[in-house]
């Protein structure tokens, strides 16, 4: 049983953003401060990555742990209400994520995926990983 009313739950779920989240803005500011220029949510790239460096073929995704199923086999049992819907939705998201990665990599893209908590807790590490990938791709060209 849900502890919130149907209206409260609806408002909470409606407030969840799919793009331009706090975590994405945090990563964007860190990249911009290092003079990296990127495109956000580029519709022309399959999967509409959160950040793209099109000339280097680098796609970066920032994934929320809940909606993209971090540690799914353990965490899926934490969902107590409407399990059938949420399990189906989250597993569908995970399947789509794999399809996007497979499609992009088969077309020569380097795909980086970060969990939102990694960006919040280890922003420097995430930026360093992106920088390393950028340098590698520049030298490969």
C-alpha cells in the first residue's frame, strides 16, 4: 500500500524531469568550465544522449538509478506497490539502454554512461573519464 494519496503520488511523479536535471546541469557546468563544448539532448543522434561530442563521436548518458535499474536484481524487490508496472517499465528502460549502446557502438560511437550518484559523489572522476575519452578520440583521428 502506498503511503501517499493518489494525487500526491501523481504530483511527485510529474515533477521528475527527463532532461536538464540537476545532475546533468552539474556535469554540464563542470565540462563547460574546462572549455569543452557539447550538444545537449541531440535528437539527430540515436538514443538522444544527454551530451554529445559529435565530431569525436562521443555520447554521454546520465542515468537515474531508479528508472534505469542500478543493481536491479537486488533493488527490484524494494518496489512494494504496482510492481508489475514498474518492473516492466524499468526492465524496458534497461533493454532500450542496451539497444542504444549497441546501435551507437556499431556505428563507431564511444558511449559513456554515468549513474546520477556517481556524478554527485565523484564529479571529478566522471569529468576525468570524459577528458580521457576526448583526448583518446582526438589522437585517434
